C-alpha cells in the first residue's frame, strides 16, 4: 500500500508492516515530499526578496498600490512557508532506514515483512518533552525522541530489533552581552543511543547464556562510539551504544572519494557503519555460542 502523505502530515509518524521493497518505496516518497518542501522554501525566499526590491524601486505615487499587492503576496508566501516548514524532514532519519534495509535486504527473510515506526516530527516537538528544570541561571527543557523502531527476521530465523533514541536538552537565559544590552542566550546539547538486538531459539544456541562474561571480547566498534550496555541471555543478545562526544552529529554513511588520490575522510559518526558493526559483533557472540565444544563450526553472519 502506497504512502498516504495526507495522513502522514497529521502526525509525521510513518508506521507500517510490509515487505522491504514496499517500505523502500514509501521512504522514497518521503524523500520526494521533503524535496518539494525544500524547493518551496527556496522559492518563498526568492519571491520575498524580489518583492522587497520592487517596493524600493517604485515611485511614491504607485507605492500604495504596490503596498496592497505586497501585503496580499506576503500572506500567500507566509502560508506557503508554514506549509513547507511542517514538511521539513530530517533526511538523515529516513535515509538511515533506507540505507540499512538496502544493506540487510539480501539476508532478511524474503517472505517475512518488516515492522517500521519512524517518527519524523522535530526532536523538540512538544509531545517529546519530558520535563523542565532550572540549572543555575539556565531554564532547561529535556526531550526524549525515540524516533526509530525496526523489527525484522533474517533468513536464518534470527529476529532483529533496531531502535534509535535521541536525548536533547535546550537551555536559555537572559544575560548582558559585550555591548551591555540584554540578550537571550541559548544552548543545545544531546546524545544519540543506538540499540541492536537479536532474538534466537535457545535450542539452537545452547551455550549462549554462558557467553555473558566474555561477550565484550567480540565487540568491535569505531573508536568514537561508546558501548553503554551489552546483554546476553539464553535467547537474546542486545547491545546499546552511544554515538561519540556529540551524539547528534552523525551522517547516514560516509561518501566515497571521487578519485583514487582523494583521501578518505571519515565523518564523526557514520551511523549505518556503526549499526552494521554492532550487528556483526552480536553475531560473533552467537558464533562463539554455537561453536562451543565443536571446533571449526561457525555460523554465517549477514
């Protein structure tokens, strides 16, 4: 079923249970919606500038006519601006889901749908506020934005669960600047937590719970990523990681160099690479469990 953009605009939450190709098609539709909104914002900006220039160039006798036309046009531009502003989506979010589904599609069970809930409303939307507090002279407001939940099943029967949560704090206070005037000062900080989990049948991995003590040895993550939690039970392995110093500074994936001589510059946080490394690390824990007492036996990883 194709994406209903009118329903999506009511909440800016995309939620579906569908085969991967259908989800990817919906994500492309979201990208198109976002692109059209961006073009509208650019057109509004150019239109406002043109009308401002025209208002300056006309004579005094015709200014009152121009003022009326300018007022009507300003109302129309304002309406377009407000509509486009509400469809200003964070392309990293739908881009990350798209990149991961394309990467994992070959290993996912072709007959099993994936469950996706993708919240594209702003991270500081009112419904995501979790409290206000005072820190010294700063007025603070905290937001918890659980913007992604993805469930799927790999061809080997392993169930995947991926989630992303962003924590944001906005601070503001009034203070005097160098000129002596009172100014509003603002700060914004946050962090991004990625969680990847695999659920399995205990009889397929009889020694899984015994891997709890040594599971960290199988973890391989980029140096800027901090492992915050690792759980191992008889039927599940799960990992939670914190993205770098400023967890809100991430990209979907790094860009490839345009020429062999161009150096590869890694972004601060390559989110799709981090998720992939987390998944492979969890599969290594499963491998150690399934091969325990059976030298040479290893399970394939996606």
